């Protein structure tokens, strides 16, 4: 039996937490409520950029974990029932508290959550799951040199070009697509197959992570300042703040490598092993349309008026609270259906 990788479990927990940070800032209304150019505006955007690689983190995990494995029907079936459980639960709650939401279309979407796109990432992941055998076959039948050239080509042609001229020429839909998950899967698989973490130090990983964050943040500030004299540049302000951005992808990769370098103690491993299975549940619960649109929408607007340090603490506290609540619900579900 393969030994459990607590470093990947830790990375999964961090990724789930970063997703909640993204949604507290975005869906919670903080980003749109800060004064453009003000200190809170830039602090909020710095937090946003730090957390933006979260979705890429999950796709990296898929590549890292699945590259040497074969697809098992029980895994995808188990995932399906987990998704179906929350889809039906929240739909029934919606019908009970919001009668106007009752419709055949809504019920059909609840029964078929993947096809109904209740969660975009889950719909894309299901498509990725069925592509994994073909991706792995290709990965294990090309040389490391060829594989490296493919990844460099992706970075230079797809990611960099998308940043320089964001017209979505490669149909990546800003990363909200199965095609982008395939791209990130290839990076995660390469890291595992060629043990990249053994060739880099923890310090270099952290320097790499914060360098990518700094480049992304500075680019946003620079473009924002330039728009004052060149109004047409406004559409490029968030060019580097995208799942497909080369800096955001590399920040997620450096964070993965850093987590892989951590020496996890026995007490910590027990906590990580307990919490890690709830990571996907955290996403499924707080991103379900009922919660996302009715509970989280503009729920944290008041944070934008606080001092920068207090705002940071409030964002972290709210994100931790959402993570803890959703994780508790998911762990309870796991125990019930154990």
C-alpha cells in the first residue's frame, strides 16, 4: 500500500482555505467596496493575488497524485455521491426557504449536478478524470527532455501570450475550463515523476512564491497607473490576475514545492489526516449557489471600511470561520456515511 503523503494533504488544506479567502474578498464584496487607489484597495488586492493560485493548486494535486495511478470507478462514484448529497441538500433547503426557486429546471440541475454545472470546477474535473488515462499514457511514453519542452512551450506560448494579449486564443476561458485543468495537471505530474522537490530548497520555493506574487501585484499597480493617461489600458488591469497567468501558475507551483519540503511531525500529521478529507467539502458547501448567492454575496462589505490591519484580520478570521464550519459539516457527513 502506498504511504500517505501528508505534505499533499497539507497542501490540499491550504488550497481550500485560499479558496475561501478568494470568495470572502470577491463574492463577499470587499474588492468592489474599497476606494480604487486607496490603501485598503491595494491591501485587498494583495490578499486576492496571494490566494489566486488556489484553483491551480487543486489541479496540481490531481497531477501529482494521479500520474502513477490507474483510474478506479469507485473513486469517481464516491465523488459523485458526495456532490449529489450537497446538491440535493441545498436544493431542498432552497425550496423550503425560497419557494420562488422551485422549478423543474432547478430540480433537474440538482439531480445532475455535474451536467447542471452547479460547481464549474467539479464539471471540469469530471471531464479531466476521464482524460487522465490518456494523459498518463503520454506522460510515461515521452522523455523528460520532451516533457520539459512541452511545459516550457505552454508557459511561453499559452500563459505568457494570454497575459500579453488576453483574447483567449486557446479557449482557456480564463482558466474556467477542463483544458486549463489538463495544462496544470501536466505540471503536477512532472513534479511527481521527476521529483522536482528534491532539486530545490525550501528557501528558494518561498522566494519564488513571493516573487511571483510581487510581479503580479506590481503589474496591476503599474497598469492601473498607466490607465490614467492611456484609458484604453483599463481592460488589461487584471491581465496577470488570472488562473492562466504565468505568474499565478508559478506561484501555485512554488507553494506546492514548499509544502513538499516541510518536515511534518507526528502530532501534526494526525491533525492533517483528520482535516484533509474535508477540503473538497469546504468548496462544495460554500460555493453552492444557495450559499454563494444568498449567504456570501456582499456579506463582508463592512470590512472594506476598516483600517488595513483590521481588514486583514477580519478577512482571515472570516475565511477561517467559513473553512471550519464547512469542514465540520463535511466531517459529519463522512461519519454518517462511513
